[in-house]
C-alpha cells in the first residue's frame, strides 16, 4: 500500500495574479527548449497581415478605380456619398473631395477583425509576442489582460459584430446587383458576379461563426429543451465556430481579391469574363 506524499517544498504555489512569477516556480534560464522552427508561424502571420494592411490602406486612400459597371469593390461598399463612382447605393451626404468614400465605412468591418477572438490570438502572438508560441517565454514583464487601453477596446467586439452583419446584407445586395451587364440590363452574369457573391458568402460565414454570435444565439439559456429552435441554431453556429480560423483567413484573402479584381476592371487592365 502506498500513500501520496503531502505537498511539500517542491510544490508550485499559484501566482499572485498581478502578472508576476509564481513563488518557487522552476527557474529555466533558456527562453525555450523547443528545437523546431516555432517562429515560422508568427512570422508568416506578421507578413500576411502587414501586406493586407498595406494593400487595404493604399486602396482606401486611393479614392479611384473601385467601380466597374456593375461591380463595386467591397472596400467601398456601401458607397454613401454623392462623390461615389456609380450609383449602387443611396447617397446620404456630400463629403469633401479629399476624403475617400471608403474611410466612412471601413472602420466597421475592420473593427470586427481587430477585436475578433481569433485575430487576438494571431496578433497577440505575432506582433506582441504574448506569447510568441507554446512553451516559449514572452519578453513582457507582466500581463494585465484586456483591462487597460488600448486592449480594453476589445470588449466592444459584439457591437462590431452587429455592424458586420448589416454589412453582410449590403454585400449580398451588391452581389445581386452584379447580375447585370455593362449597360445595366438584368439577367446577365460575369466572373465578377461570382467573385462578389463568393466574397459575400465568405464574409457572412466569418461573421456567423464568430464566438460572440454563438453566445448571442444560444447564450443565457438555462434549458435548451425549452428553446428547440435556438438550440438547433446554436448547434449549427457551434459547428461553424470550430472553423472560425479558416473563415477568418479565407475571407481576408477573398475580400482583397474581390477588390483587386474590380481594380483591374476599372483600370482597363483586363475585361470581365461574361457567361451570359
């Protein structure tokens, strides 16, 4: 018969809760004992996100080549000023000519990505090295969580989700309007139509698979049996939530590609492939 020895001096006492090291924690001088290329993933994440930020910033401030009948770039949709190219959406006001129409609306779709639970993990590890990888020490002396500026702003993610769902409807509206030809006649479809439709679907799946959406659909319920419809919806959203990371990256590339395709059409670099 053996007995478990009482916890003695070799035990690890929980930390103080202020970001400092736990008392009597084993001291390992090495930053990590990993021998694999753990730094590749955070490096790739940094490169891809920086390229996307640079491209989207350039296109947003370019204020040109974002409309090619009947297509409008998702970076400029909805275009709500009287200075917009085309007439795909109601124009609510006249903005200064030096302000790109994209500036008025991009803050909302960018907000959901900046506060997204998955992207937090991605850029916390890649840009802030907090931590850079599993079993790799981070360079920060303490961690205060999302309780101070600027990270306290992450708590408004749910409200950005509401705005994103409105944008999803608008993008489907723009995709529906793309079933026209260059003269505005309905009943036609080109490659741009499929690209805008695919972009709308991907962004919708990214929004609907959000962790906050899962909580909105099935949260604050004591008994799922009393709410069968919400339970079915929660089950479906939960399955999509497991793919949230994939939707996040695919939709990121998708929205950039949709904008680039419209740019190529607007500059006359290529012509749209028409199916009928």
